[in-house]
C-alpha cells in the first residue's frame, strides 16, 4: 500500500541517532549525579538544540538507563513510536558501543561500520562520544537497545545489508525530514556498497516486489544483489556510475519503465507522468486519437496486444540508462514485467 503524503505543512521528527544521543546524555548524567535531566537537551550537528522527554529512567550499582520514544514527525518511518534505550556503565578502556536487544550487528563489508560492530552509524557514535566527553567521561560502555527492534528490522533493508538481530542507529543531521527521498536513496547506495564488497558482478534495481521477484528468478540472483530502487532510478544509476558494478538490470512495470524511456529518473507518480503523445509516437500502428484518450499506460499496452511495444519501451529506457551511466564500465539491461509477474519486454 502506497502511503500518500498528507496535505499542509509537515512536522519534522528526530532520527534514532538523535534519540540515542539524548538517552545517553540522560543516563550518563544520572550515573554521575544521581539525577536524570528531564527533558534532556542535545546539540545536533547543524546546531539545533531539541529537547526530549524521558520515557524510561532506571539506575543501579554502576549503571544507569534512559529511554526516549522516537517521534519521526509526519514521516512514515518504521521506527516512529519505538523506544530508544541507552544503558551506560563506566568500565573498560575508552568509549565502547554495544548492541542491546533490537539493535543489529554488522556482518558484511561495505557499510560505514565494519563487521563485528553494532549497527550504530558514525555520526551518532560521534555525537554520543561528544556527550560523554562533555560530561567528563572517558572509559564508558554504551549499550543501545530498541525493544521490538528485531521484528521492525524485517521491514527494512537490514537483512539484505547483512545487519542481523535488529535495527540500525542512523542519522547524519539528527532530523527526519518528512517524506524525504534522502533516506531511501542512502539505503540504495549502501546496497550497492555491500554488493561491491561481496564481489557481486550483477545487481538489479526494481520498482516493486513483482518486478523484483521476476528479475531475480530470471537471472538467479542472490538477495544481496536486489536493490530496492523503488522510484529512484536516478539515485541508483548515478551512484553506480561512480561506483561501478559490471552489470545492472533495471526492472519494472510497463508504466514505470515508460517514464524511464521518456527520460524521467524519478518515477514517482507525483513527479513524473506517462506522456501518451510519446507512446503514440512509439506505436504508429495504433490509432493516435485512441492512444491520446487512454487513461493509463496499461490501457495503451492492451491496445497494442500483438505489437512489440514493451520491447520498444525497454529500448528507449535502455537509452536513458546509458545516458546516465555515460562511459562507466557498466553493462545495463531493462526488463519489463506484467502485473502478473511475466517478463513482457527486454532490452540490452
């Protein structure tokens, strides 16, 4: 089910990294002073100073724990409403991070964090380290947990990226911008990084699960080769141009690939439309007025039953892809998949 963007001005939210940092500050302050600051205020990388109310306060001999319920604002974030919990202990040498329940561990190369480490990204780590230093700490174990995080992680890219056991602690600015494309495109980039680190020579970016299943079965690709491109063809292709993989397949339905053939790199219905005039030019055998009066690309496809219209669209899309890739050492191909999962067009 597609989540539609609501009307009006949208409310920003906070990343898991920002919530974890605030929880660390509250917990470590309680460990040092015996009192939890509530609300707790932190400074984000760009200077914003949000305050977070505490949802959990616990302490015992040599440890303290604080929890903050993540508010993702009006973004349809899978982690919205989850609790991010930090437990701190003064022990060991230096500042060390530990994955508690619901936070994943990195198991593959290609991510910003090496294998064997908790899936806590570099910017949140620096923010938490800065908090500990600010409060006079030096040798501290920081354990981050997210109750229910392992189940939530199944709805994210983490299993494909080799992050097992839970969610990642993410964020570069600390702020979630509602319906931002940035997080999705960043996930695509990480998927390419992991595929390259695994030595995969063929990856595929698909617009949805039906086309993904068809492309994967057609080529026998491993799950790690399947990039959840969605509507962001440009985000994938531009990254692969600069971080080449020997072969890339772009798969999708007739309508989405038609827009790619027209030259669109963002295939979302709100940002690009099928141009019926373009389709009419691609299928001169069809009655032009009938094509122009069609409601959807699928209707034109039905009109052209028996024609090689999907192959023509695929060739046009291949030209768009080649134009983005330029001289990169990447061999592209296009696959068009019907609504029932059958491959109906191919080019490249």
